[in-house]
């Protein structure tokens, strides 16, 4: 069964109060994400990967040079779907509950986490992603290039930020640090991150 472009979990103008425009979403979701879905379906048609889950395809194609195109498109479908859930209207601010306690325990403070996350997102050269992950019971900030994600390293993603230029250029031009700060202050979906931590536990 072919993969389909998942709908956004909110209207495309829902994050405008958080400085992410409907135009950014119309390009990012309806063009970029949609193209990854279309390409993936074409690449796996008639192969042993047809009918597999997205996670299975990502795992099976990682580091296989003959399946590089499959990995890039499958991982980008997964990453973008996860990214949409990492954002929410009225998001950002400070997490609460078990997630807040875990961040303080593993990073020292929420401010220290923010510092690490901003640094990872800002220093990812070229295209890629910044992540909050659970790795062997400990929260860590990581960054990955291009389509790569924490799944292939045995880590559990809790939250992500897309730092490909198409994620922010219409709204922030070349000001990636402002885009990163805006994500943490106004858009990060801490409820989603908390749910992912609870499932992993």
C-alpha cells in the first residue's frame, strides 16, 4: 500500500502568531514533504520494501549505497511528519511535569538544555535537523545531516527542529539563530515531547 502525505495537525495558518507563515507551510508541507512521499512510493514499488512500515524502510536502507535514494526519501517523510507534531499553536516556553524534571536532571537546567539545542541547530552545517532524544535512559541533544535521524542510532526522538533552509527562509531569510530561538520560545510542542518520553519509559 502506497504511503500518503499526512495532513498537518493544525491549519496551515495556525502558527502565524508564532512567526511561521502559512506560505512557509504551503511550500514545506504541500511541496517538499509531498515530493518525498511521491518519490518514495516510486522507488519502493515492486521491491522487497514495498509493504514495509516507514520505520522498517528507514532501518533497512540506512548505510546501503544501493538504497540511498530510498533512505533519503523515507527518512524525510518520517522526519517531516515528526516535525509537524513538534510544533503547536501557542507552543514554546518551559515544559512541565516529568519532562521538565528529566531535562533538569540530565542537562542541569532548562536554560542549559536551550543553550545546547540552539548550538546544535545553529552549527549543523548545511541541511539537517536538531533533536532532543532519549539515549539509553538519558536525554541528549543531537544533530543529524540531511535526512539522517536518531532512529538509525537506536535513540528515541522526543522533539525536532528542521534546519533545512526551506523550513525558515521565507520567514527568517538567513537568520537561522532567530528561527531557532523562535521555535523554542513560541512553537515547541512540549506536550508531544512529554508523550514520547512517557511512551519510551
